[in-house]
C-alpha cells in the first residue's frame, strides 16, 4: 500500500504543477537576484515568488501571479478588492491612502496599486473564512493588461521589506511580457 501511495504522489504533483503555464498565454520576465521562484501553493496561481526580508523584519514577502483564462474581473474591480484587504490603524479609508498609477508599454498596460496598513490575510485561500490581520504590511499589486489577457500580481509583506524591494519589482514588471 505504501508503495502504491508513493507512486501516486508524484503523478498528482505533476498534474497540479502543470496548470496555466502549460497551456494558454505565457509570461516572460527577468527575476531579480535574491528572489526565489517557488511552486505555486494553489492551482489558482500562475507563478509565486518569495522576496527576502530586510534586517529587522521577521518574515519574507510573497508575490503571487494569477491568470484566469475566462477573465478575472476588470481592472477597477480588482484594485478595489485589493484595497479592501488593507485596513488603516487609525480607522481611515485605505482607498484614500492608496496610490494608484498607470504605466503604458508598447504592448501592455500596468495598473499599479501601492498601499500600506494592516493586511487582512485570508489564510487558506480566497474562499477561506479565516482572516489573519498582519500589521505594518504593504501591498503592491498590478493588473497587467496584455493582448492574451490580464495577469494579476499581488505582492504583500512587511512594509520595510516591500519598500526596500519596490525598485526591483518595478523592473520585474517592466521586463514582463506575455505571448
């Protein structure tokens, strides 16, 4: 029985590993030095990275990339949803604190959100009812509109860590193309 189980596990792993990237649009990007590309923790994720913590922070930050073949909602709906995942310590509106910009490229457009506060992390995925407040966090999220469809980048982590790597992230987005 153990032998059968050990033979099945690699097969299941291959099935889960070969989701979006095997078929459909492909992303190409330059991964900054020190970033660790990982096996996505969910079938919904197209790609996943750990970006190392800076001195004084207790944990690394995480970048998740999503692509939904049937569409993942329009740009504004995603930006609003992400802003709603952040709360301000003083009770003010995260929407008022958010910085949203747009960057045009020859073949794509990046809508970029930057906001700090308490990240209401849905542990266990988007349908989870368990929410863990993560104080002093920062989110940088991008809806990248491309000819083959939208890609969604959501990066969260301790505020100091995210701020320290924002220039690298901008270069990462600048290097990203879809085909």
